[in-house]
C-alpha cells in the first residue's frame, strides 16, 4: 500500500476531545492535500499526530508502516515537518539550522552537510540569508528557512502547518510551486491552509475537518461548495470560476440556520 493512511486518530487535551476517531482517506504520492476547516477544528493537532509529535490514539501508516513503531532516526528521514513558526530565541544562523535538521536523519561529513543545506537554501531563493541569525529574520524569512529544514532530508512525507501565513504574494507562489514540484517527484505533501482560494488553486485534494472529524474530502470542486461551506464555516458563499477557470470562493455573510 503506497501512501499515507490515518485511522481512528483521537487526541484529548485534558477533558476536551480535539480529534475523535478521525479517519483520512489514502493520500497518495504525487498529490498535494490541504487540510482545511475553521479555527480549533483540530487541523494542526492532526498534522502533529501524523508526524508523531502529539500523543494520539489510532494508527498512522506510511506505505503500510506504522509510524509509531518506526525508529526516530528513520522517521526523521521519512517525514519532514514544518511548524507554524520556528522556536524563538535561537542563536543559530539560517545555514546552521538547516544543517542541524539534515543531521537529525542523515550521517554526513561536514562538507557534504554544508553543501546540501546551502543547495536547499539556494533552491528556495534564500541563499543570501545563510549567515543571518534566525533571530534577525522577518516572519516570512523564518518560514522559508523552516521549509528548508523540512525538505533538506528529502522526505517521503512532507507536513506543513500554515506555510504561507507570513509570506508575501511572491513568496507564497514560490513556496506553493515548490510543494507542487516536490509532490510531482513522488512525495506525499499535506498542508494546513486557511486561505481557501490558495487551497482551490494548488491542492489536488481538500480534506475539511470539523468538530474533530473528517467532514468531507475530495477534489477542490467537490469540497468547496456552498452547502459544505455553510455546514463547516457557517457562511453564505458563492463558488464561481474566474476567466482562467480557477475556483473562487466569495463570502456574502454568515449563514442563517433554518
């Protein structure tokens, strides 16, 4: 079985249930999947559970292997995780932080590690930031460095939590184009996005998370419908296509329950 499968994922924070037996369909190599849904729906928690960074019930299978039972070093090679933001207060420069991420899953000599990390920074258009301290970077620059950390080990599965939130429009396009390229090379890419317009344009599949469950999943045109947007987001919406045939979501107001 090739792909990512999550079955019965449950997470509680104290007495509060965040995810309640959530199932994901088989997410296949070559696809970009977006996890969408309102705030506090459990999207980031699900991403962390898949990455084995959050204790959970249920199983996460990558190509048939239960990730919970994969040794940590092997898992670091298989899974790249990009958090919403890098930890504050790091004294590392950008290049050092990417080298550290690379060595979490690979045994390389210093020269090889330096070259591999620098190549990733250059690919993302941020090679000029290599010797800048992380603490001196803008939010958007830090997110691009975080992406470099996530992809430097060439992972099979790439998980990204709100990767575009601090980026300007040009860097959003650069990042999402890179995700499409990475998926096209046979990787599984899963990203949490709040921006439904970006999700519609870049995703092969959208999974709508609501109240700790998978509410709907499918191609953007199957999931981004007025009915589902009313059910999940509580809004009255029109879904139309622009002159290039791309899906546009227009919010007219709050949904008035019948």
